[in-house]
């Protein structure tokens, strides 16, 4: 019995993969990634609100966390 190698030809070229990889944000040394699941309707409302303000979701989240931790002694 032999093990067949998967056909990877449909994954695209290495150049294409490198271009996609370049679009990912790279955190600086003083940043940590925070992941949390929220409801889809809340996410949509939040996204619409921050776009209307010309901001990013990340910027607003950081502002909200700063305010909350200041208020609660963090």
C-alpha cells in the first residue's frame, strides 16, 4: 500500500501566496492579539458605526478597553 501525495496544483503559485501573506497585519513588539466572538448583528452594527466615523474597529476597541480599565482601576 502506498500513500498518495495530495495534488497541490490548485493552491496557486508561491508568488500569489506571498502577495496574500503581505496583506496580513504584523503586530509590533508591544501588541498582543485579542480574539473574541460576538453576535453577527452586533458586529455589523459596530462595523457600520466605526466606518461612518472613519475609524477602524481595532482603534475603537482599544479606546473602549482603555476607558474601561481606567474606570475600573486597571
